[in-house]
C-alpha cells in the first residue's frame, strides 16, 4: 500500500493509469490491455505500452492524459518515459474480462 510518505510502486501506478481512458471506447488503458509493463526506479518511471492500432487517432490524447495523471501523482523532478511498442500487437484477448463484457464480447 502506498502512502504519501512512500513512493509509488508498479501496482500503484497501474491504478493511477486507470484514470486514463481510450476516448474511442471509453475503457481505461489498463483494463483495455494497452499497458504491458511498468518499471519503477528511484526518480524514474518507465511504462511500456501500445495502442489498439498504429494508426490510433487518439494516441496523442492518450499520451497527454498519461503525462497529466503521472505529473499529478509523482514527486516533482521524477522522470517518466513511455515506450510505445507494437510487439506484441494488441488484441482484444489482452482486455480484462470486465472490459470485454463492457464491449459485449
């Protein structure tokens, strides 16, 4: 559990990233399966993620939202790196069961 006196860990950051939704589908990027990994080091966070497709028209908006929620949650001066990858390619199987249910799948 994270308190104001302890740094955020990967699970805490994953919860914060649930505030970021893909505006096209209205599901957060974690439950949508876009976040592949979170690596936390002192003063640095590295997120490995993808988009639903390389031509995702909402990619810039999603990246801006990620910056906004992490800037609000992390100490000033912490560096955030978001590595956008295309392998493995995203597929609906990466969604949580709840997200698939929301989509009617």
